[in-house]
C-alpha cells in the first residue's frame, strides 16, 4: 500500500510549518536519507530527509503552502513495485492537504486517500520514538512494541528493516497523536475569534492594513504571553563603569588586528555573564515545572533580532572559551540566525540570556525571561555621565545601565543580587576575566 509522507515535527514546539521547497518531483526514486524538501518552521528553514525508499508517486502539498499541520500528509511514496494507479485520484489537493487530509482519513472509513501509518509512539517518559511510516505500519500489523526496537536509520530512526525481523511484544502501549495535542492557553487566546472581531470593530472606521501573523510571530506572542503570566519576574538594576573595559578592548583589538579579530563589547558581556554563572553556581539554573535543574557549564543565550522576530542562539560552554572564540561563534550564529539556518539544538537550552539594545541607543529596559531560563540580562547603551570618584571628586565616565530580570521560583533576591554583582565585577575588571 502506498505510504503517506507526513509533515515532520522538526522542533519540540512545532505544530505547523511552511513547505518552502520540494527537492524532488513526482516519479523520482528516493532512498532513506535523501533530501526531499525544505521545511520552514517558526524558527528556521530546514531540510527534510526521506526515511523509506521508493518512488515519489504524488505530491499533495505544493511549494509555498503555509500552515501545514505536523503529521498531515504532504506526499505519497510508492514501494514494493506499486504504481501511480495505486494512488486514488481523489487525494486532497495542495491547498487542503495541510488541514483536511488527516481529519478525512481518520473520520471517513471510505476515504480515498492512502491509509495513514499509525501515529508515532512515545516511550514511558514521554519521549517521541522516531519511526518511518512503513515501519510503524509493519509494527502495528505484527503487534511489535516500537519502544523495544533499536533504529538503524538516520539519527536512530526505526526503518523497515528494523521491524521485519522483530517479534511481537506482549502489549503495545496506546499513544496520543502529536497532531492532537492541546494548544496552550496563550495560543488559544491569540486565535480567539471573538477577541479579533472586537478589535476589528473598534477600528472599522479607520484606514488600516491587516498583517497576517507568520509562524515565528505567533510563537513569540504565545511564549512571551505565557512567560509574563506564569513567571514571577523581579528586577535588579545596576550601573556599570565601562572605561577600563573600553581601554582593555582597544588594546586587545590592536594586538588581534593581524588575525582579523575584532572584539565587541557584547563579547565581553557574554564572557562576564558566563563566568558569573560559575562564580555563583546556584544561579546557573532553570525551572523544570516540579523541580529546579542546575547546570554545570555556562550555556548563555544571546538575543538576535531578525526580520519579523528574533532568535536566542545558545553559546555552550561559554565560560571556558576565549574572547576571540566567543566572538567568532557569536558572529556565525547571528549570521545564520538572520538567514534562518540555525538547527534547533543551536537555539534551545541554556540557563541565562542576554538582550542588548544599547546599540539602538536604549538607555535601559526590562527584558522578558525566555522559559525555562532562570534570568535574562537587559543591556543598555554606554553613555558619558558625571560620576563621583573614589576620592569624592566629580569626573566623567562611560556608564552602562543593566537590568537583570529574574525568575523568583529559581533565584531569590539575595542570590540574584550576588549574580549581578559578579557580572558587574567582571566587566569593571576585564583583565581578571582572562586569568
């Protein structure tokens, strides 16, 4: 029987995506691991690999189709000598496949679309087990529990050969389809028709332009609404004198010029925060709903503005990396973030984030914590200000205002103050960061 190729979940939060480009056409032969499409998620454009071998019998979703639900059919693969005549001519067209195909297949016993493979199983701890549609179908027919099968396909995916020789297990656990997961309250409120109609009526006598929300903007709206509603934020503010750092930076850049390296103030801020998390290890933590997880390495996320939204790529082990390495890695991550070429593991994780709007002339602001992080540092511009010196004399110094937004469930006030003090000390004594 022909196999439906389903819209993949390319990140843990992905519920739908855009089929940006097909890399194959109908009639093409593919094998496991071949690239067949480019999928645009809310965060990035990623390549999608075939997990079975066969011939692309029919493409159900056209290039550029938005809002394609995860686990909905996007194409049909012919296997084991099947031909195009085995595919119903009544398969959903490109504009309906994303939202109607999976529903039609499940609610109509007389559906003309190819029967979908059983939904992806999960292990006892809720982790999704990745298996090809053909492997899932064979396992269901033979009564095989996929949680007991080791996959040999790309990235450990279970494929046909893994289940052909397997024996039936005593029982196969019932699982819930990923596509039927309940959206968050924030996402539901965002899509509320009544709220939309109320706002539309409010401005019906004014000239407006309606802008549709793309996947990234929907995700940002839902996550930040959830963050502000569920995270008990509190804020700690400090002014930091930058004169020593600026002088030290100029000296280092002069020495590194021949290597083509130019350090930014932001590179020093990343390093200062990474070291502070080591100096105050109790603050290097995240909220995990019913517990706190303390991290040993300093994995620092940095907000990067892109067209239509933002990314927070994570620099792992940033406490152990040199300033020049941090600088090069940050430039690479920022460039690929703007091109939406980051892989999910490059913008997920971390315990702490930095949002720097100083380059836009913002003196100070309060940033929203990106869950499950324990804190985020909002960085303002460094400006010349009159200050009182140690001897009581009035002098001019370059001062930068920062605000530490803290999740009170993870970090208490005194602990947050210690963390911010460590950040300040590192930035005001930059040479010590290289010791």
